[in-house]
C-alpha cells in the first residue's frame, strides 16, 4: 500500500509520459504494490511507472538506474529504465519523483507479499547483501571507466 495517495489523474499520467518520455498510453492500471504509487502502463510500451512519496530524493532513482544499466550490460536480465527526452532516469513533477521502467510480469516481494521462508534464512540474506555490495562496487568501476573512456581510448591509439 502506498505511503501517500496519488496526486496524479489518469489524464495527467498519460500527458506526462507523452510529453517527457515520448510514448502514447492507452491503458493505466494502478497496482497495489510497495510504498510508492505503482502503475502498469500499456500503449507504445509496456511499462512500470512509480510515483514516489513527497520528498523522495531523485538521486536515489538515478543511482538505481545506473546500477540496473551496469547489471544489464553484463547480460543479467533486469527491468531497465526508460529515459526521458532529456536523458534522465527520473522526472520531478510538482515535487513528486516519477520513474518509468520496463514492466516484467511476476510477483513483488514486500510487506503484503513476504519472502518465502528459504529467503528469510540469515545465510541467504547475507549472501544476497554481499552480491548487492559487489554489484554496487561494480557500478562505481563502470562509472569510473565511462568517465575515463576517452582518455583510455586515446592512450590505446598512441600505443598502436
């Protein structure tokens, strides 16, 4: 259940997606998941729109998008973010942070749909945390490589 009621009408959501992401929307289904207002979007794309609660830090979504991109580039299937027309992973609209990602059919694990017993075991949770930490460190490496890609390419050209 969302922490706040949505401040957006169906027409506003359609307009926001068209104006900021460039996609036409034919159907919007509100999904009772997590702490954000979540929507299944159908039309030009099949997407998952999240409307975060007031005061949510947009940099958190941008960081998540970087992590997802890094994981995806390594061949791990994940729900990548659609970028706005300005190339951003999220949008701040009247104080609400919105993100749009690819929709993947399945179940969400949250307080209304808890983890199966096997995943509640401390060893499994520690392993998952270690994997997430590894992925997080990898995104730092990816970011550094991307920042220095031009310099690295120039150095390689000089060697050849």
